[in-house]
């Protein structure tokens, strides 16, 4: 059976180039970058080269790139680090209820320790309410954390406008971006966003799992969450994951160099699938319009068909999709992102996320549409029969 993998926002297949880089680091450049012998120096050169590569992709300085285990650690480093720096005076933390759990959960934790955590409203398309953000920004605001691209709906926040507003109304606030779903898909304009930090992940761009980075603007300091040998500029101790770092650099370079071409390809796939599926009775697009959202994410509700049931049907046909964030897939509650958008219950219960990459094809979209139509016909027929 041919497998159609439309769950690339959860994770991606490792590219042959990234796999080769990881293998070489494991088998040839296997030294510890902190060792002073030849093998250690080889590893250090590889580490420095990888950091240079990621910095070029971000149009940043090398010393602004801190390697982590992934996007979740980078998000935690930013929020918990700022909370630690401000533990004596506390302060206000701002984010939306549609953020990734790796920002929402540490926000819950700091709220328990005395910080004023406020949630910026989003509209029915998942876009930040700019006026309400302005009202929430005060002299007490210490942290604002927002995604660039929402991992469930593809909503792209106007970060340049938001950054300017933050600098106007709360210049002391630390502005953090969750850039995991934007890297390699859309331009990351860190300077024009006036951001202080940005979380990145490798396994969303065809690198292995377990590697990512935090971009931290020069001059900004965070207390380390992990203490030890002082690696990564004393910000993230622990022997570096050299195989992951080498693969991440290769994948990031390739993703950025082919970004526009890949974006056009996946947008064509997205439009083909959307045209087929939005013509189905009781279907509804969740999030911004196809043109306004990120090119690689499509979220549709098929009212009358439970997400879990439809996922099961599609899996039997070799079509891999999701009902939302993979980090929340084991939870029974409806998507927190769609809840934040105040969508009706019937759309929450029937939402499916499709996410694409450069390995996908328009032909796969057409085949998936046929499988989805067939599944919906069977599910809805069974539902009527039970009534």
C-alpha cells in the first residue's frame, strides 16, 4: 500500500543529505568538541561550521545560536529564563492560548510562582487581536511569546507590526518567537520583528529528532536551565549532540536555499486538496484563507464525522494526517488552538490537519481526496443508520 504522509508539521522524513551528515559525525568526526586532542578539534571545527551555517540562514551572528534538544527546550529556555531573571519582582507574561504546549505549560508554572500570565485574544482565524495586545502591554510586562506560524492552522502572525508595538508600549519586555513552523517555509525576519529570541527545531525540516536551537540576540542573557560543563556559552551544558547538529545544519541550509521553490510546490498541493475537500458538504476551513496562511498547513473540519473516526479510516487507506498538534495527540480534549479561536463544538470535534513538504506531490493530494470522500460517505452513512 502506498503511504501518503500529510503530517509533516508533526515530523518529517530525514533527508538523505542530513542522514549522511549525521552518520559521518557518528562514525568519523566522533570526538568530543571539548577534548583537546585531534579528534576533539575535528569535532569542534564541525560544531563551529554548523553554527556558522545556522547563523547564515538566520542572518545572525554565530554567537547568537545556541544548540538545544529541540524547539520545546528552546521555548522553555526563553520563558523560564526570563522568569528566573525577574523572580524577585515577578511581572507580566503575555502569550495567546493558541501557542504550542512548550510555551503554555511553562507559562502555567510561572503563574503558580507569582507571575501575572495574561492571554492575548485571537480572532476566529487565529490572528492576534492587536488592539487587545496594546492594552495588555504595560511597564510590568517582562515577556511576550508568540508563534510565527501556528502549527495547527498555519496562521502567520504580523510580527513586524507586533514587534513595533511592543517596543513602543513595553520596551523593557523580552520578545520571544516560536519559529519552529516558519523555518524553511517563510522568511525569518528577526531584525524587523525586533525579537530577542527565536526557537527552532530540526525534525520539522528533514533533520533528525532531538536537535534544535535558540537564537538569542547579542546582548541578551538568560540563566541556564541545564548547568554543568558550560557548553554553548554557559547557556546549555552537556556534550553537544554532534550528529544532530551536523544534520540540522545541512537540513537548514537546504531548506533555506530551496524555500521559495518548495513553498510554491506545497501551496499547489494544498490548493488541490482544499479545492477537492471544501466542496464536500459540511466542510469548513479553520484558520486564515489559503493565500494568507503558511503554504504547508491546511486545517479543515468535516462536521458530522469525528476526527478520531476519520483518522482511523484514513490510516487504513495509507493516508497519514492528524487532528492537531502531535504534542497533544494523546489528550482527549479538543484542540486548544481551535478553542482559542472560539469555533463551534461541531468543528472542534471534526477537525483534521494536513501538512505538506517537498517530498509530497499533487497526485498524492488527489488520491487523498478520493480516500477522504469515501471515508466520509461511510462514516456519515453509519451515523444516519444509528439514528
